[in-house]
């Protein structure tokens, strides 16, 4: 892959002044209606899980969806989806073909482009920026209703590159109920404010649990915490997801998409989150 190290904001200048990757990037993303970046200050709160839930739920609702994993150090989307092998790269045409899960859902992760999945790749900042920009410029998504971007935790190069290169991106913040997550949430909010990245809303994950015996939610951390947190931060509340051992087992087995499709149920909290997102973006009546 070639690398580009500069990252001027797309849309900030004339096409003629943009380098070829900038032009491809701008052109490629123009056919995508909504771009959502899933972010959190803290690691392991369920961003990748939420990104998959959003992608699958939106696809089930009839939208065309792309799922882009920009977590270069710990990409987990291929593992959760059981994707093996490599994505097809047409070097001469400078095209990367996404993996097609089905008609409505396409996926790409940097892990699908590197030869040895178990090798650690040492990414310097400019390399990361170049690779992410190339993923955004060269993946042949076609027309999409939604591009869901799964970012690593924190406010480093990856979310920064997305923020600076994806015009119109909106953020879905993920948090867990613990107090300690709130300090990180504050940092994420500050990051979004500084970069003028609109926050679509907040998702609370691992709130309570589904009882393994009766299948009902157990509200051991109390109810409404996520809603209060969203209100405190002045953002929309997109929903609260319980801790569900089946979700973790399915993700570990690479069968997360199958589980979500099988358990398709409009009353399920994750589908409530998807409907909130569609509502907020005016996509409910499709
Ligand atoms: N609601 C849930 N119920 C049960 N397990 C969950 C839930 N959400 C996430 N998990 C599990 O918790 C672990 C961490 O989730 P995930 O990888 O989605 O978090 P992340 O925020 O993307 O992590 P990272 O910061 O490393 O990217 C995974 O094993 C996942 O299967
Ligand atoms: Mg993740």
C-alpha cells in the first residue's frame, strides 16, 4: 500500500489542489449517506460489539451498510465475524474490495490486508494516518446508506484521522456504567468538541445482565444510569445494553452476525439502539 502522510480536511479546498488520494477519498465517501464513528475513552467497553450490532441491525432494516475497522493494533471485527483469508486488492487499479457478508453488509479491516495475522505490526503515526486514509479512499463500497467505523479506544491517530478526513462523520459514544468510565467519556466529549465532530448519541453497554437461567435482565447496577449520564453530558441517549454471555460467546466463536440475525427481535435492546439511530438520522420510514 502506498502511504500518504498529510491529512488536509476534505472539502476544504478545490479538487484541483488535492493530491490523488485526497481526490479518491473525497469521491469514494461522497456516495455514502451517513458515516458513524463508534468511539470510547476507555478500552474494552464494547465498541466493536456495538459497531457490529449497528451494522447488522441497519442491514436487517433494509439499509446498505459498510463496516470499517480502523483499530490497527487490535482489530477485532474479523474475529467476531469469523472472517478468514484476505480481502481482494487490485493493485493496478488501486482498489480494495470489501468482504461481502451479504447483499446489505460489507466489511473491511486492516487485518484482512496483512499477510500474517499473528504478527504484531508496529505502526508509526504517519503510517497509521496513511493506511486509514487509504482504506477510506480505496475501498470499493459503492453506494451506502451507512458506513460504521469501529475505532480503537482513546483520542489518538485513528479517530483523529477519521475526524479530519470524513466529512459529515457523526460519533456514537460507548460507555459502561462505572464511575471510572465517566472521566474518559469527558475526554471523548472534549475531543469531539475540539474537532467539531457532532455526537449522535451515547450507548451504555454492559448495564446489568441477562440471567443465564431465565433469560430476563437483572438490573444489578440500577436502572436509568445511562440516560442520566447522557443528560449530564448533553447528548442523546441511544440505549442501554445488558451484559449477555451469549454475545461474548458468539463473538469469540466468530458467530456474532449469526447470533444477532437469529435473535432478531424488535424488543431487544440492541435493536432499540438501531431504531434510535435511524430515528435521529431521519431513516426510520424506509
Ligand atoms: N453486552 C455485552 N455482553 C457480553 N459481552 C460483551 C458485551 N459487550 C461486549 N462484550 C464482550 O466484551 C469484550 C470487549 O468487547 P469489545 O471488543 O466490543 O470492546 P471494545 O470497546 O471494542 O474493545 P477495544 O477497546 O479493545 O477495542 C468482548 O469479548 C465482547 O464479546
Ligand atoms: Mg474494539
